[in-house]
């Protein structure tokens, strides 16, 4: 079952995000940071998403935005104090993260594509991968983008994440660019909504 994501889902979505994408930068800032981030998305109305439920439990999610740069700016401005506290705690525990924090501000310039809309993140509990739920979530995202007048959008994927790269390719996404971020190589895909 798919349902629209709401503010009340923020803590569970943050938990899934941290587990599903444990090696990524945002999860390295902690579940509390991500919970505040997801609360901000819905407090400000700058993004939208869907939750996949199995056995009455959220097991996966997708988050999209018609303008990701605006999404991050607005959330950082409105949640600056609680987010900063979580970032400082993470940096205290892992000082090497400071370069990732600084590099994050350069991220939009690395993309250099006309699409502003983005599939920001998708994640699942490990036990629920490979069941077609990802395709259903992306289809729900496409319907919402279409209703908002978006005709194409982007998503970034680590080159080393072969499963995710195969997933997007199978859904018809086209790899249009490669770039480096956080000392890792990434693919940037775009999708045209029919």
C-alpha cells in the first residue's frame, strides 16, 4: 500500500534512510538530523513523498521536490538551530565530515542540468527490496510531478551502487552526466514523464 508521506512519518523515514543509505553523507549526520530535515520538508511544503506500507508498517519511501535547491535552502534557514546542533555533534564525533559539509554547498553547481525537479531520495528496509515497491513509489512520484506540470526530473546515484543504477536504467532514466562529490563518483540521471 502506498500513502502520501506526512510530517508524522519523519522519524520512521529518517530511520529507513539511515539504514538503507548508511554510507551516504546525510545519514552520517544522524537520525535526529534527518528527522528534523523531513519535518522541515512538510512544515514548509517544499517537497512531497510517498510511503510503502507492508503489514501496517512503513518499509520504504520516496521524496521528491520540484526545486531541490530551494528545498534545502528553505529547510536550512527555517531549521538552522536544531540542524546545526546535530551537525556539530556529528562533526565532533567525526571531524573528517567537515569537508563533506563544505562540499554540500557546491553540490548544485556540479549538476549543471536544466532540470530543477528531483527524486531526492528513495530507501527501503533491506527485507523489502526487490519486490517492485520502488517502481510503485517512482510511479506515484511521476504522477505528482505530472500534476505539478513537471515534464522531466533528475536523480543522482553513486556509480558504485550497481543495484540502484540498474533500477533507474530499467525504469527508463538516462545517464546524462558523471561527477565527483564527497570523494566518490556519481551518475546523474534524468527521466522524462510521459
